[in-house]
C-alpha cells in the first residue's frame, strides 16, 4: 500500500508542486549516448548506508514510475554509525533499496547499483560490500564524478545529464515513517512533497529528453 502511494502520485499533484524546493538539479554533460537493451539508460550508483541516497530514492521512484514499473522494492534505513563507530549525518533516514528490485519500461533502462549495505564493517571502518560496478560503470564514475571526489548518489541520465549528491535536504524526512512520507507526497503543500516531488519533476524532465517526450 505504501509503495502504491509513492508510485502513483497524480500528475496534477506533481504539476502543482512544479520546481518545488530543491537545492541541486541535473546538469548537462556530453558523452557517447548511454544505452541499455536498445533504450536510453539511466544509471544510479549509491549505497544503502548513505542518507543522501536515501533521500534521492524517494524522488527517483516517483519519477521513474511515470515511465515504467518497479517490483521488489524493500524498505531500509540509512546507517546511524559506520564500522569505525563514527556517527553518520541524517542517521536512520527511511528509504528503499534497489538491491533486489527490478524495473520494467518500454521507454528506458534503469540500472541501479547499491554498492554497500548499511551494515558496519569494523575491518574497513566502512560498510559491507553489496554490488560492484562493472568496468564500464566505473569508467563513468571516474570520468564524471572525479570533481565530486566520488560522491554518491551518482545518477547519469544517458550521458546527457548528471546528478551527484542529494537534490534536497534529507532533514525534511527526519522523524517520519514510510507511511507518513508516502501520504505527504499526495499533499502538494507539504515540505516532503515540495522537496521530493520537486526533485522528481526535474528528474522527469531529464528522462523526457532521453525518451523524446515519451510517453
């Protein structure tokens, strides 16, 4: 039921939010067109421990649900402390993970890579490994993410647009449960909707450029 609310925000609500309240938006880049299975590809690299990824996923799910269908989304929280015992910013932010999710669309390919879990790894001081980028994906990180020193979330929209880091302040989700966030997405006047859906609208615009405004 909660996932249903996140994936079916009415277009009228998204339109009412418009630009919303975002702090960063996708920037233009140039490169050989990134495609997958014969369709434009949107590549995401993040991690389950990351609070900035946690915030960004709400918007990604909302935006991508306008072009296709998710299955297998699972609720998780960002980490509170790393393997060295240091506190993380915006601890335990409620979110979803793409680690075991699949996405089906006639218009684009969405490729998510969750590189680490939120389980602390005392041996490294970080977090346990989950999914490793391919050599081609790592090359894109090396090319486009170098200026950001490898920051995540990293989102490449077909090598036409790039988004690195959270697009809004994750503190807007502080103290809220999944059900409350999902409900707030249907209230365009709520701070959650202004942040999450504002971000989703910018994502939608970038994706529409990849799909030639389809559907």
